[in-house]
């Protein structure tokens, strides 16, 4: 079941689009089944649970943080994750850089864009993104690789399209600034209901949970 879903989704995605399996609430057995079918990137929302899974899974997969990360968990996150997709402050970037220094590691990060400009939600307001990336670019042991967005919650993927479009435009705008120590190459947008629309709007990384593992209970 999980295996078939992975194979079907992988076959459908264009070559340049990377699949992140969103595994919150899933068991190690479920995640292992996905890995055996070819899933190469595990996305988790919670540091503690990701760590538990990380210790159970020895396959050479990549681990991406896709949930909100607090600065006080940067040290643990630095040890587990290969990318943080949800950076939204200079404070968190500094904490990650500091945590990565003794590990001799440079953490690739995406800036999470609050594309719906919803005040109660995480992420950087679009207008503030270029300035924040310029500040992060002067830090060592972290490197901005692109943008991530969720967009406002909706059942209708077409309602997400304007937010994906807007985030892609911001991505292109920031890339054109040629900021040092910054590589605008990854645009992470789209989930189970919306990944097709996101890819049409320029996503090259999609985060899929339900379509791989079934409904969360
Ligand atoms: C859960 C989650 C997803 C995947 O959602 P599905 O609708 O289950 O595909 C993607 N991105 C983030 C940040 C998530 O928390």
C-alpha cells in the first residue's frame, strides 16, 4: 500500500522535483516501508519524535525539519537534520549556526514564507524575506538554499495557487539579488492535495504525507 503509493507518486513527479515524505504520527514500520520503496527524504515536524525515529532507522536517507523550530531545540535539530525548511528568524539561524560549528557542518536552510500573511502563523512576511536572507548570509555554518511555504489552509488546491505564484515570484526576485553565501535553488511548496498545482507554479520540492501513508488518525 505505502510501497505502491511511493512508486506511483515518484513516477508521476517530474525528474527535477524532490519528494519529501511527511511522516508526523507515522510508525517506524510505516516509514521503513516507504524507504524500501525508494523514499529518500524524511520530513518531520517535531524534533523529539524525529530523534526517536532517527535512532531506529539506519538507512542512508536525508532528514528535513518541516515543522516550526524553536531556537532552544537548535542543538538537537543540528545533530539530526540535513535541512531545516522552516527558518523564520535571525535568532534561529544564529542558534543553528552555533550548534553546527562543533559538528563541522553547514546547515542548508529554507526560509519559510508566510505567503498568506496570516499573523497567527509561522513564517516570514514576504516583504521581510530579502532583508532577512541578507542578514543570514553573513553567518557561518548556515546557508540559505531557497524558500518553503504552506499557504493558507484550504480544501481546494486552486485556492493555494496565488500563494504559490507569489512565493515563486519572491524566489526569483531574491535569486536575482545574487546574495553571497546564498543559493536560491530549492522551492518547497505543495502537499498531498496541492502538489500538482505547486509544481505547475514552480515547486521543485513537495512534502507529501497523506497520499503516501493514508489519513492521519
Ligand atoms: C503534514 C505536513 C505536510 C503533508 O501534509 P499532507 O496533507 O498529509 O500531505 C506537508 N508539509 C508540512 C509542513 C506538514 O506539516
